[in-house]
């Protein structure tokens, strides 16, 4: 059973392996040195239903949760801004 958000991880990313936007965000975060946890919507049975509650019944990826704030399809700059608010 997964827990959302993950203890010790300020950023959870709901993603799909084949999603180019997810891949771009992951690479950008790694290059920026920003740690995150990926939650694979296709392989975690609890992830898709939880993602739909976050996005108004859609499964848009990447969707991030940063300290309780939901960002849909953000870029690295938006994630940095969200991290700076907390």
C-alpha cells in the first residue's frame, strides 16, 4: 500500500513511463538537483484513482504534489517557485 505524499519527499510526481512531458520534467528536476518521487499511474493500483481526485477526475501526467499543492504539467521553474513558497 502506498502513502501519499511520501514521508521525506516534498515532491511526488504522478507520471507514465511513455509520457514525453513526464520524461522532460524528470530530466529537468534531476539536472536541477531537486529530489522527487515518481508514482507510476500505470503500475500502482492506488495511483490513478488518487490522481483523479487531485485533478478533477482526469489522469493528466505529469501532475505534481508539492507540500500539499497540486501542479498539473508544471515545468521546473513552477516547481522551484512552489518550493520557495514553503
